[in-house]
């Protein structure tokens, strides 16, 4: 690299960080997740933009061998059939019915900024090219574990539905009354899975059956369980009470 190239590279880096710093000071850029005036959450947006700017595009999370597989905890909601856990009797009753039918009648709806909205059964998803990866689940509460996940890469489902060029976010809705989103960058990452298998077996209820999200470049908080609906949007969707950002949680958990 010549001295001139080095100067240009450093200048580009500083310019990018200055732009990200502007976002930190002003809250968030248009169409970015809201910070609700929380200084710490503004810092999260700075981290988000800095990682997108500085890290190699779609670098892979480390993958391990079967010998590295460890016991993985199932925290949070472990059975959406229990309305005391979900707070939604109708959703709990539906999940319980689907579970007893071994999820044969379960469907994943995909809609929003796509050319071909539609639904997928588990059999439909399993007919798409799959991926198996052994990765580390890093929990925001401090524990981590290595497990083998099998599923369909999210980008294959989005491709099947024809994601529109304007799409920027992918929103996930779950049977335990949660909603969260990732940006299109993470949605198209080759290791981002809609997982239906764990350690060579069918995904158990405690770990999100019949389908859960795996975003290997973020902390475990982003790995939502019990999926039933995906909505692709051009703008950030604030889920209100179904989400966590309104009560002070971060939206981005990049690692």
C-alpha cells in the first residue's frame, strides 16, 4: 500500500466514524431503530454503524466440531401452550393444538415487501437447501454453549418470496407474543438460519419448536423461538409492547 493510499484509507475511516459519531449525538438516523432518548441506546446505534462500516462483509462466526458440543440451556419461555407464560390464551391454545399434531398443520407466513407472499409448512422448509452448523450460543446473561443447528438459511426463504429492492428489515413474530427484527444485512448472512433441528434431532419445544431464528453474528437474545410469521418492511417497525426496545433493551447485539 502506498503512502497516498494509506492516507486515503485513514481519511475514509475517520470520516465514517465521524458520521457514526453524529448518529450517536443526534439519536439515530432516519429509518434506524429508535433510542427513546436513552444515551446508552444511542451508543448501541454507534456500535451498529461502526461494525457495519469496519468489519468484513458477511464474515463467518466460528464453527466447531461435534466433539465441542456442550449442554445448552433453554431459558425464557419453555412452553407457549401455557397462557400464564404467554399472556395470550388464544395463541397458547393454537400452539398447544399444533404441538399435539406434531406441527403438521403449522405454517410460517411470509409477507410484506416481497413479490410473492405465502406460507411454508415444515415439509416445505425442509425441501429447501438446508445448512447445518455447530456454533456458540453466547447469552447476554453471561453463559454460552456450543450446539449443532440445522435449518434453512433465511436468505433462501426470502429469495423464494422475492424480496423487493426497497426492503431493509425482517420482522419476526412468535407464539409467545414477541416481535423483533434484524436488518437485511444479517438476514442475508449465510449463517442466519430458520432452525428446525438441534444436535441431530427435531428441535424440542424448550428450544423453540417448530422453528427458531439463529443469527450467529449476534447475542442469544436475538435467537427468537416459536416463529409463525415473518414480515419484511422498508422501514423500521416498532413493535410496542411486543418488543424490548421500548423498555430500554438494545436492538442490536452484534458480536
